[in-house]
């Protein structure tokens, strides 16, 4: 084999194989490798037959077949497997060579790997890859971050194979060290939120409005033609009408206990670490936790009473469904506003220069949360790259003002009917909190000072922290100042 490969790809499971075939379709020569080396021959003889893809029998063989600077991408199980390959690759590579991790790695691992490889004069890229098997094969959303010097070398391959939205690649440089995997993690968190919101809307249609699955599917199909146009609404419309071989709806036969692989949880943990009110995604993770307590819920359902069935009468079904659409849209705006708040907080904490409009574009196609809505987010950040909060952009401000009456009517009805809507409800609570000049946190500060002498700050004397002896006569503010 005389011709050298443009890139090597390690990991011949679903994602790796499909990304290699995608790269091959775009004219790049790929060298394939896998821990279990027999899989390389099998891949070359089957899926890769008749392509320009080459294989390697060992890591040494693979490295010798690469153009310089060498680019080695891994699509292997996140965690120890990534470190194991990095350790084996380091002695085989030269200064300026690039190691890319395309798996679902934790961003903290990517920060560590970037620093450690840069100290050895190697470049590291931790890239979010979204879109599953289909995306990998025909156009994923790619979110690369890491050593900035690596970007010009991998850009033609990454932007070549990525999904396109209005002709633009759903891939751009995200930022330093762990930024790519951080943004992918937030993407997954938003995915959790979007999925839960749609489930809550379906639940309301079923148990408040009394609609059947086919009617719900039709409503979702209609919604998919407007502001809510998205992959997740589209597939849920398909799911709701899908019938099993016996003619019954398959969705009703599925156990109502949601699984999770952890990226939603990581997003919520990061939000707590950053002190960011990522309430909707947090609630979506907890909703999955609650769903998985199936046995406990079955027991409780026989003992804990809710309101009388049918307490809410929907006189104008069409109007209620429109209110529900607005509730869903407004909540989605809140979820994305919170997601971007979290990324802004992380960028500050980790010193990343994130391109927020670029991130919206990366999610516009090729991934699970792809939607028309992301085009509006991109426009908002293009208009004002320093936009503090999506809710303060004119487009989203007008949208939420238009939706809020319907949103409140729907939530009043579901509370009366006893339908759980953790995400729709927490979104409204956030909205009402965020738009409040004054919230009751002054009472919390007083409580903290009462039981723990934690001090408080007076509105009239900013920066001065004082303590009161709350049980003393008259409860006077003490003259002594404390450092908070
Ligand atoms: P898997 O996550 O199932 O990983 C399979 C690959 O990891 C195989 O090449 C396997 O080698 C290798 N591997 C394992 Br398992 N343990 C290893 C170890 N200790 N040392 C070295 N190699 C090891 O593959 P996937 O589903 O294609 O996903 C690849 C990555 O992409 C993962 O991080 C995943 O989270 C991420 N991802 C997946 C999707 C998706 O839709 N599946 C979407 C987006 C991102 P072997 O053949 O020798 O066992």
C-alpha cells in the first residue's frame, strides 16, 4: 500500500464503522483499526468492500500508514478504553500529531487528556458526535474542542462529513480542552428536557383532553409544521400511531420506566457545580428517576388519592390544544435559555471562548435535538454575540409574551386534574423567578443569620454584611460587620 491515509479510526463498532464509511464517501482515505484485530479484516471484507478504506494489523502498522501530522480518531467505549489507547499511541506519535476522541467522554477527562497530551507536544481533540448510527453514516453533528492548533488539520474532514443545514456544516470549533465534550453533554441534557416536555404534552392530551393515540399523533404532526418543527416531535408522532402486529398501539405496551446513560445527570451536576438554575433539565432527569420507581408507584397509586377524575372540563378543545402548543414552545425556550446560561457559566469557569451562535448551528442538523427553533437561536447570537440571556433577545421575548397566557391556563388545568408536569411547570416557575425584581431570598438570608449568624447585606448599604441578635430585645441590627 503506497498511498497514505488521511486519518486513522480506532473502534469498529456501530459509530466507528459508519463514520469511516462517511469519511470514505467524502473522498478521505481512512485506516481502520480495532482492539480485536479480526474485526478489521471482517470490516474490510464486508461493509468496506470496494471502498478506498485500508486496515491495520497493529497500532504501529496503523501509525506508519498515516500522512503527517497524523490524525488518529477513537470511537471506543468512553472511560478506561480511551486512556488505554492514548497510552499506547503516545510513544508511536511525533510532536504535532493529533489524537481525537469522538466517544461520549466526560468533559473533565477531556480537560485532563488535553493538558497531558499538550505537555508531550501532541494535540488532543475531544469531539461530541451526535446523531447515532444514521448520523455517523450520513452526516452527524460534530462538536470538536481541545488543542486549537489541531482544528485547521481536521477541519476539512470534520466539516466535510458533518450534516449540513442550509448548506452550512453542523460542525465548528467549540473551544479549548474539554469544551467540545461539555457542549455535547449540554446537548444531551437539552435532549432529556425536550423528550420529557413532549411526554408531558402527550400525557395532557390523553388524560386532560381525553384524546386517543391517533389523535395525539395528528396534533404532533400539525405542530411539526410550525414553530415546534423538530426531529423529536416528528418521531413521537410516528411512535404514537405505530401499531403492533395485533393492531394495538405498541407504545401502550411499553413499561413506563425510563432508562438513562448519565449525560443528563452530568449536565445537572455541572449546573449545581456552576450554581446555574438549570431547572428544566434537572427535572427531566428526576422525572426519569421517578418513572423507574415503578413498583413503588404501583403501591402508592392504590393508596394516595388525587383529584376526582374529570374535574377539568375542556369546552373548547381546539383552543386548549393551542394553549398546550404555546406551553410547550415557551417551556422549550426556557430550557434552551437555561442551557446557554450553563454554557456561559462553564465558559467563565474553564476560560473557554465559546461561540454560542456556532453551537446553535452545530445542533441545527444531524443530531437528536435538531429543530427549526435552533435557527432562531443562531440568529439571536448573530445579532448580539454577547447576548446575556436568550430570553432578552427580541424574538424570544415576543414569543414568550405571546405564549404565557396559554401556558398558565394549561398548567392551572393540569394542577387541578392532578397530572404531573415537572418540566412544563418548572419552566414557568423559572420564568416568573427570572423576571422578578424581588424574590423572597431576603427571608432566607434572615433565617440563615438567625440560626447560624451567617450575616446578611442590607439593600441600603450594599457590600456591608451585618449580623442581628434575632432573639434579643427589639432585634436590632448589630453594629458589628462580618466578612461574608
Ligand atoms: P461501544 O461504545 O460499544 O464501544 C465499542 C468499541 O470499544 C469497540 O471497538 C471495542 O473493541 C472497544 N473497546 C471496549 Br468495548 N473496551 C475496550 C477497552 N478496554 N480497550 C480498548 N477498546 C475497547 O461503541 P459505539 O456504540 O460505536 O460507540 C463508540 C463511542 O461513541 C462511545 O463512546 C459511545 O458512547 C459514543 N457514541 C455512541 C452513539 C451511539 O448511538 N451508539 C452516539 C454518539 C456517541 P472490541 O471490538 O475489541 O470489543
